[in-house]
C-alpha cells in the first residue's frame, strides 16, 4: 500500500496523501470548488466558528453513535455523499465505499453520474445503498434511472436540486479536463509522475458514466467536463416534475442541495421526507452560505416535519457533533471518504470512517454526552 495508515491521523492527512498519490487533474477535480473557492473556504470557517460547551461530572462511560433514519438504525452518524466520477480518483472507489458502508452499517449514496451501475451497487450493499438523481432536459432519462433504482430496491431516492447550471470550476478549466479523458502532454506528465495510480487505472480501464451509457447518443465525442455536466442537468427543475418523482418512488424521498428555509418549505410541500442541507461541498455557489450557517433557519422552519440532514465541509468527528448539536439528524461527506481512497486505495474509506467516529466519540465524552440523538442547543457555547 506504500503509505502507513498509522501516519494518517486526520482527514487533512488523507487529503495530503491523496495529493501526493494521484495525478493533479484528478486531485483538483476532487478538491476544487466553484469560482474563487470562497464557498469552499467558508464551509470550513463555518465549522470553526462553532464552539462546543464542555460538561463534566456526568457518567459518559456508555457511549453510542447509533442513529435511526427512515426506519433503519445506522451504527455511525455519517454516510457517504454521492460523488460523480469517483473511480477516476482511484479505481474501484464506488464499489469499495459501498461495501464498506454495508459492512459498517452506514448509508452510501450512489451518484447517477457515478462510475458503477445501480444494479452492481445494489448487489454490494442491498440494505445500505441510496440513489441520487439529477434532472436532465430529457426527463425520461431521470425517470428510467428511478425505475432501475426502484427495481434494484435501493433504499432512499435523493434528488439533487442545486445544479440549475454547471458551476465555473477554475481548476478543471485550467487543467483542460475533457471527457472522455484526453491524454495531452500535461495530463500524461501528471500521470507518469503517479505510477501506482497509472497502473491501477490502466488495469481497471477508463472510468465511465456507467449509469448513463444506455442513454448517451453515439459519437458524442470529446467535450469539457462542464459541457458533459450541462447535458446532465436542467435549468428548469419545477415543482411539477419533483411531484412526479415523488409519485414514482415508493420509499423515502430526499431533496439535496437545500440552503434556505423557503426551499426547505417547498420540499415539504412537494412531499419530500427529508432534505440534505448541502452546498455541494462548495462546488456550486461561489458566495453562498456554509451549510452549518444555513442549518438553524432550516431546522426551525421544517425540522419538526421532515428529516434535516447536512453535508459540506465536515472534516472531523467534532464537526459531525457540531452539526447534530445545531439540529441535523444525520450527516454525510463526499471528500472525507474519497480523499481516503485516493490516499490508500479501495480500503481507505474505512480508515476515514474510523478517524471520524473516533473523533466524534472523544468529542461526545468531552461535552458530557453519550449519544447523537441527545445533542442540541445546550451543547453549543457560542457561534462567532
Ligand atoms: C468530486 C465530487 C463529485 C461530486 N459529485 C456529485 C454528484 O454526482 N451528485 C451530487 O449530488 N453531489 C455530488 N458532489 C457533492 C457531494 O455529494 C457532497 O455534497 C459534497 O462532497 C459534500 O462536501 P464535502 O466533500 O466537503 O464533504 C460531488 C462532490 C465532489 C467532491
């Protein structure tokens, strides 16, 4: 494996190791955000601005991180967010993270622009796989994906609403990220400098949008990542189509990418069972709020009626505890787990989960708490 897990003590250590182990084109795709990356930085500042309230003289010897969500009791308070093109970061990432999720009893959300099929992931993680869709202009693609996810018995449908148009990702533009991958001299040079990644990728073959292959028009040719994304989303995601999705899905239905009380109230009106407060990991709105800032107004608007979850910017177990204390009922992360596979290969995801749950456990004990579901405003000292 090259790297020793016992030298990687934090998610930031995993990020640094991934940067050294995978080509720049791949690292920048994973690490980067929209525009000048103000929102990406703000996600971190948002968590850093929250101070927890330490409490002692309590018996905290019996601690648990179990959380019940949509009728399933998970063993840890965080799941894997949907990450498109994850197998480009390290071959086998999707399948390995889904298997880890099943083994460790946490949810795994497969992206519709993921690099492994719905059917494969449902086989790997039959009780833990959720499916995330986008709405392209050709609505029938989305509804066929929903049908496939339903037939594969995926547990929860997640509709991502925060991509009316692709964002401007400067790192991908500057690296000339093209799909299918174009092996220009700069890209080749980056790959040559990362032999373990190059060999693994050569063996596995170029990652593809596995779920979308049946719907792609032949001879699309090479295009920029932004152009590929533009064909996968619609600038008109109206209430009618969300209602049709709701009706097409018998299980829990979640809208992801909610950042205001107004959008959360619309989600409730349209019959969603839950929302994920998310800014796509700082990848969509350059100057939007961090999710931890947006969370309280959303919880007070709809928290009594729907399951409010959160992702974007979580980098430690302490961050997870902060999100729960501010009203989140579950959390997710994309980069924590995918930095880990970039750093350590397919087995890395489990190391990331171990770091996060160990840190969350220490944090719970220090604030006098024994479980996630008891966290609340009492555990907050201040928000700067
Ligand atoms: C490389 C990458 C690809 C992503 N692809 C998708 C996607 O296909 N669908 C989606 O809803 N969100 C996608 N996201 C957003 C994640 O689901 C999640 O909201 C985000 O990673 C959370 O922030 P974090 O990475 O700071 O934990 C992607 C994020 C990254 C980093």
